[in-house]
C-alpha cells in the first residue's frame, strides 16, 4: 500500500486553545460535509527516500557511492549527523 504525507496549515482566531480546537473541528466537519480537501497538501512518500537505516546500512550505502564512512553522531530529535570525507573537488570547501 502506498503512503501519503498529508499537511494542513491555517490560522484560526480564538479566545484560547480550546476554542481554537473547536474552530478546527468545525472546519474539518465542513470539509467532510462538502467533500472538499483542497486545503490539504498530499505528498506520496517514497519509501526509499524516507526509510530508516541502520548504521551498517548507512555505511554500505555511502561506500556504494564512493563516500568513505568516518563516523556517526546521534543528534536531537532522532537526527543522525554523518561525517565523511571525499577528494572530489566539487565538494571541497577550499
């Protein structure tokens, strides 16, 4: 089965957060009743592009394209920062 990322962003005027939630629910009910989803963005997710890889998978994939794997550092929010080196002039900072 294919996967889709669905996004929505809007600004609601409300007295407080609970009122804003009520406004959002009313808006969503209207979308359902009118069968109108034009306010939502739909993006098909490419499993390959958005996949989660093990460290070994990352090392293998970098090596396949000629980028030596030097180290992995785990960052905040599950972000992994990769450090690698290349002799390719296109990526040389100076």
